[in-house]
C-alpha cells in the first residue's frame, strides 16, 4: 500500500508532498473532506505502535480543550483523533509495511528515501 493522509490547506503538508518522488503512485486522502475511518486509524496504530504516536499535541485544540492538563489514555487518543481531524499528526505516509508520521526533518528525509 502507498497512501498519504494529509490536510489540503496545510502548507507544511503541501511542502512535504512536493518532495515525494513519483507522488502519483500514492493514494491521497485529504482528512478534512474525507475523514479517516476507525478501521484506517486502527491500521495506522498497528503500524505505529500506539495511538499516541499518531496524535498531534501541537494542534490548537489540544490546549483549548484542556487536554494538555489531562492524563490521556490510548482510548482517549483514538477518540479525539476520530472526533477532530486536527489531532492526527500530519502527514501520515504509508509505504508498504512502513509508516512515516509527522513533519520532523529526519522523518521526512527517511520517507522521501523510502518513496524512491
């Protein structure tokens, strides 16, 4: 499988997508207009090891909802990601059995190398 979960109006996502060689090989899912399903999230979790690894703690709503003051469980992370697309750390790129989560430069470089 070659799939990208991203946010269309996110400049960082768009910059990263522009770095991917042969991007037309990837199925792309814009998560605001086509929300991720519970089954998709569960599959990502299997690959990532936890829902927390997929959760964005820099999302604006993380602080505004007071989540930064709470002790969240895996069940909580899953619930919030499914409730609000901004809680998915973006982009999430799946290449075969590998998953790349977020926009850290080291992660993006590894993803670009894997996509060649």
